[in-house]
C-alpha cells in the first residue's frame, strides 16, 4: 500500500514542502494530496491519508493513532498574520453577540473559544460557515478566518472593523508559543513505510532549513505568482512563523489542550508520541 501524504493548501506550511524531491518520492508509489486543514484532519482520522500537517486540535483528538515528526510544526511566538478575528465591535463587547466561524480549521476555532472564555470573559454565539468575509460579516457581528482568506481580509483594512490576531492574543496571555499544526503520521503507516517516512522527515527538515537560510526569497516568488500581494508582506509573514517543535512548544500545546479540555472542546488530554528514526542530529 502506497503512502498518502496530505499537503495543506495554505502558504503557512509551505517551507516544510517547498524543497521536497516530490518526483523521487512519488516513484515509490506515494502521492501528495492537497487539502484544506479540516478535510485533511478528517481523512487522516479515517486512514485515507497517512502523513500530513494536521491541525494541533486534530492531533489532540486522535493522538492514540498518531506519532509526531520531531522538530516540525507551524507555530508562532505572537502574531501569526493568518488566523484573524474580524469584528464590528471591540473584542470585550462580543458577549452575547454572534461570530461566524470558518469551516476550514479546528485548531483556530477551539483557540478562539478558549481565548474568549478564559482570557476575555465573553460568551458569544457561534455559527460555522464556509469562509467568505463579506457573507460572514453581513449576518454576524464578527467572523474568524484563517489562511489566505484571513490574509486577504486583512489587506482590506476597513476602518470600522477591529482585527485581532489569535496568535498575538494567545502569547499576550500565556507567554508561550501557539502551535497551529504538527506533522503527524499514522502509527499503522510507520509499520509498513518507516524507511520512506524517515526520508520524508529528513527532506522536510532540510526544506525548513533551506527556506529560512535564503530568507524565503525563492519560495516567495512562487507565492507571489499564486496569491499576489507584495514581497515585503510575505517576507515579514514567513519570518514571523516558527517551524520548530521544542519543549517550549510542547508546553504551549499542553496548556492549549488543558484549556480546551476545561471547556469540553476536547474529551481527553492527548499523549505526545514521536516518530522514532535511526539517524541522529536531525
């Protein structure tokens, strides 16, 4: 059975994939499957995808099925720039008001609810919708968007809309990084494809290092072609994202899961299991 590799269709995880030798990997029978985070989460849980950058929340829900690739994540110490709450009122005034939630992300939805309950002390009403800035705000007091939907919403810079970055709100209240996605592999795939998974771990780690070393310049050229915007914006955006998974990241994740569990957004506290690989120094 070939390895199915899920690839999130957002720019924030691109450094882990940009320099992969996909042709070499596909010669093994493996295939890359582009998905939005929510669908990738579902397909991983069903066993249709073996490896992917799944949302942290999805890992927490199914940690018994997964192992983590070490030192790979999508995280920030502060602003993330692509997980944004757009609101017609100040965030402290959202109690009892309505918020439209993107259908594209589980981690961000739980993060918003945790922040509003634990740190802001408000209890809004929520409705999940397809991500569309205008439609969401036409019928709600605020909306949560992620990825390119959030980035392009931020570019609008509408004067009567308050914009809140969830990464910044988390860091201000915890002094810990927020990890939005982890690179997880199904344990049943490890049993049959360990050598290929090790090769992928090495290449993803190298891709992370190469993109950072050249200031993300080569990668940004591709992003500009596909998504537009300005080079300076994307450079600032990628420089603000952290792709490691250190003990401090795990500490932040554990707090996130503890708060999600406190408010019954998750049913149990996850275990953290890492993919065992033979090569050292990765």
